């Protein structure tokens, strides 16, 4: 049996196709398009037609791929951007035309699917992070219980909110504003205590791993278990934050269409490490999409 998982995120639209082989999932195909569905959503609370068209172009391509693989089940989920808007029907009706149903999931459901995807690689006392375009999900174990939290701090959201012109080096005032906003929100909303083995998933964190490993072509096996040190992240922020967008777009491992928002992503991650007083995390490519395939193929 084959299944396809599609994640309509604030920044990207991703596809993962897998099959069940001896009670395990074999990955057959993965695709990613930067579609920026969440463009302007934080301010307007509505989807704009250009963003919807970009997503539908990606989904039309994915439909051809899914048909080629003769996939039996397709699950399409929408996350932060679609949770925030009042006109999600604009997109869901178009998706229905492809024969699929759009499932808009809560922040906690998103966190839980990330946990399902990464569960095989987690230690007893863990903290799992997913820094997305619109929100960041936290999943951790405390006293033998799983806890989930979703906060509205994402790379697209904070770039639009605080950075006047992503094409130029970030200003110190913008950097200070994002630092203060993120750290104060963490202090106000997140009750997170303990010593954790930190695992990071999702596009922001896997991109940072790709930059560290200088991957011109994304390869899951070279991302898995990459360790990102606090000192490395600080150097990345200085390097990327001090140059123009055109230079950032040429850096190995950094997709050109992600180069305008990666600085906000690094700042979010640095503040999380500061908040929990830790200096490193391990990266995994097994995230929400794997979690969806788990539910579709193995349960």
C-alpha cells in the first residue's frame, strides 16, 4: 500500500510518498516547493490570491507525481497560516477539485504529528522543536508524560513583522526587537524545565544543517543526526545577517527562496537555546510528514 502526505505550510508546500514494507515505511519520493502561503497573513488574516495560485501550481505538479506512483491514500494538512485566516475556503475548494480534502490541524495536532514522525529517534528526556514559517512547535517529555505547545513565532511571521527590507543586512534595532519579542513570549507562554536531549525538525532547522554541511543538493541521509552547536549558530547569524539577500542566495545549503527569512529562523532558535540554557541540538529529517505516513500506513 502507498500513501502520500502533503504539508501546506506558511512558507513551503511539501510532499512525501511512502509505502508499507514489512511493517515499516519505505520512502519513495519527496518534493518541496517554496510557495509562501502565509505571505501577509499575520497582518491581514486572509489568504491572498497570488499565494493560493502558487500553492495550486505546486499541488497540480504533485498530483501528477502521485498518479505516477499509483498512490492509494492522500492526506493534505494545513498548518499555521491556514489556522490564522478567515478565508481558508478559497484554497480548500480548489484542493477539492483535485479530489483531495484539506485538513487544517491545530498547533497541538501539528506537534503530535511531528512527535510521531520523530519518535523512533528520541531519547527518554527529549525536547523536539519545529520552527516553521508561522509558528514553532514544542514537544517534550515531563514526568513520563508528553507535553505539546505551539507558539506564533515563525520565520515568515517575524520577518514580515520586524524586518523592513530583507534584501539588505539586518539592522541592530531589528535584531534587538526580534530577540526581545521571542524571548519574552517564551518566558510568558512556555513552562519548560529540565535537562533535555534536543532534536530539531522542519525546514528552518534542516536548512541550517544543510548550510553547515554545505549541501548544494538536499540529501536526507546527510541531514539526519547533524549536530548544530550554539557557537556555529551565532556565527551563521553574523555571516548571513551582515550581507545582502543576493549574497545569501548563493550560499550552499540555503535555498534562494528561503534566504529572506532564514535570519529570523536563526534568531528564534538561538532564543530557544538561551531560554532552556543549552548549547546544541541534533537535527532530524523525520517530522510531520513522516508522522502522517505513520497514521496512514501503520495504524
